[in-house]
C-alpha cells in the first residue's frame, strides 16, 4: 500500500469518526413533529428560547411552536391531541380534571414547571390615588368608593387557573367578599383593551400585560404575584396524556431542551436577548422596553407610584432547580383553594388527583440525567397573606381560612 492510498484511508476514517461524534452530539430527530402551544406572555420564554437557541434540535426533537388565543383553546387542543403540550397555567389541569374549567375527569399531565413569579394585579385609574403599591389594607374602602359610581368587576384568565387564584387570595387578604364584585374571564392579550373600554376595574394576568397597562396609562400595578406568594409555581409544561404515555423518550428530550433554556434565561445577561425574541409579532407582540424591564425585575408601576425593583424574586425560570420540579404539595394547595372559594362543594381526593396528573417520576428521571437538584416536597409552607398550609392536614387549613 503506497503512502497516497494510506493517506486517503486515514482521511476517510477521520471523516467517519467526526460524523459519528457529530451525530452523537446532535441526535437525529425521530421524524415526529411535536406541536407545543403557548399564550403570548413573557413566561412563554423557555419555549421560545429553546426554539431560538436550537435546543430542541440539539436534543433530537422537531418542535413546532403554536401561538394560541386563549387558555380554553390550549385546553381543548391538548385534550384532543392537536397539541402535544403547551406552556400552561400550573393549576389548569387540576381545574379541568375537577370539572371547574372543563369536563370532569379530563386528564392533562403536568411534566414540569417552567417559571416562578412574574404575574400581577392591575387596577384601573378609578383606584389611582386611593390605593397604592401593596396597600392591601386600603382595597376595601377603595372598592366601596368606586361602587358608589358603578359596579366593580375584576378579570382573570381561566376559572381555577393561577391568575384566578391569585385574584381570589388577594380579595380575601383585602377583606373583600368575592360575591360583592364581578369576576370574569378574559384572555391575557385582551386585558388592556378591555380595561381601556371600561369592561373591568382590575385584572390579574401575567406579564407583559400589567406593564403595558402602566405604560399606556390605562391602569397601574397594584401588587405582583410574588408579593402574594414568593417563588410560587406559575406556568408549567402540560402535555397530552397519550403523548406522555406513548412518546416518553421524546417528551424527556423536550423537557431537557426546556430545562437548558431555563438555565440560559436565568443568566440575567441573556434576558435582553430573550426580550428581543419575545417582542416579535409571532411571539408576544408587545413593546420591547416593557418586556425587557420586567424580565430584568424593574416594574414601572404607573399612577406616579414609581419603579419597584425586584432583586431575587423577579420572574425566575431555573433558580438552581427550585423552579422546575412539579410539587404535589403545591398542587394540593390549589385544590384546597377550590374548596375554600366555593368552586368545589366537597373536598376532592387530593392524593389521588395529584398522583394521576403530575409526572413526577418522569421529571426525576430527567432531573437526574440533567444534574438538576431535586427539591423537598410535601412539607408545610405559608404564602404571604395566608395561614400555614400542611398537605398532610388540609382540613385544619380550610377551617382556619373560614374563620
């Protein structure tokens, strides 16, 4: 064998090795297109970042993102299989399964949490000057004052969803009887427009729609959700039950891509880049300065209330793994709220429901493979304005909230 022939064989071998290494680093997609829905909110960022950074492709899945009009639309498409999964309210599967926000017994699976914090309650200019930032003790008098001129209505985004529960917890903390005001459902992107035409006096929604209202002088940010419960679960990756059962490996790859995106997003130096994607019409379609500021923890409140800067409890996506684990105790807390606020007449089987809907075993597999620290679960905890919640003794919690 001459030197020239030997050189050719060596080059072929080198190419084969390089190709093998490349395929190992970038697995070939299975061929199935996975459709994930999202609502135009800042906290859809993990899905957007995973797509824009090429992370879905890196983990070997072909993902198409689908912008949806409402949470009800997301629910229907997950249940009928039109969507394999979606950026979704953490408590929405619980609401749907219990018959509050859908047909009782319908199963949507919670694979992981994708963000904490970053929602808010916006009040209209009717309240400007009567109640300021976090002045919960002034809300009753302000509501009564406005009620002398007109009915007071508040909006949330889905019955039994996270925004609904933040709103009702806030009303309870303020001492406002929820039956004395109207509570309606409005899709997130329509909140500002509806407040502008006086369809409601306040709403609870995710960013950027609180920031947009303040910037456009339609309303002001009265309180952020992290002021109601610091580091609360907010959005989750929720999936179709058939997809979870039959395409477990693909789902794990999707979760890995999203976890890597969450890590990237929690590097604050990357958030301006994320905001530049989110502002696009095919994603959130809101002004870049508003998205960017609140992603960075700087909330211009409106109503001459100044700027509130959050230092460790702005919207988080990873937080050393604290964010992403779907906790059964958190799900039980939401189920208890349904009893507390009259959505359910009798207590549900808390344990059976959370075990059916939360894919905690799957999450543990992914977390181990991604070296994500696991978090404690089933321990008592307390939110800002609430009494202590012990998932092992929910009856005592409900008795205390009814006093």
